[in-house]
């Protein structure tokens, strides 16, 4: 479903897939809550790769998400229960970033995925899975040319 292993960066099939709007991409490749509530699997890694590539191709820059990712890592290093309010406030922070640059399809997909994944975080364990999921997406984003 999310298999990107046989695609090259310049493959025309891959370039055509980026013609999708962020919402169309999000609907075509459904997020599975089990990635947050249970465990990572190969589908999650493929999803992270495909999402990271779309975000890089569609203009998401590291600087747009640096503060959000930094806050995720800060919370992960501490105790989720002590930082739950900070986590909950990330959602409006992501919405604000997107609201300032609505034409950025990469940022729009980041927001869609963030909003969906964050619904399933309710303790330290699910938060750590959430953080690892986004770390995978951002690693692929960088690997596929995400700029600073």
C-alpha cells in the first residue's frame, strides 16, 4: 500500500503522486491508529517514507517544523503526564504554522498527519510511539531533500 522501496527519486510515477493535494494524499494512504496504540510495523515505515517524501517535494522546510519537533523531543525526554498541557498545545501551534502558509502542501500534510496521530496519545507509552513515528517521517523528509 505504501511501498516506496522500488521507486527512484526521479521516477515519473513518483512525481505524478506528488500532484495529489495533501488531503487527497492523506485519504489515499490512511493512517493506522495501531502505529500509536500498539506498535510500529513495515506499513508504518513505508507510510513515513512516503509522507516524508511528499512533504519534502511540496515545500515543507525544517525551519517550519523545528520548534514543533523540538517540543516533541523535550516532552519525550521528560514525563508525559507532567508535560501533557505542552503536548496538547502543539496542535494549535501546528495549525498556526499552517495558517500562515496555507499554500504549502507539505505543511498541510504534516498538519493532517499530526492531528490524526495526536488523537491516540494518552500516556507516556503512546507519546513515545507518536514521537518515534514523527521522527521517522522527518528523517525521510530530510533524506528526500527537505531544506532548512
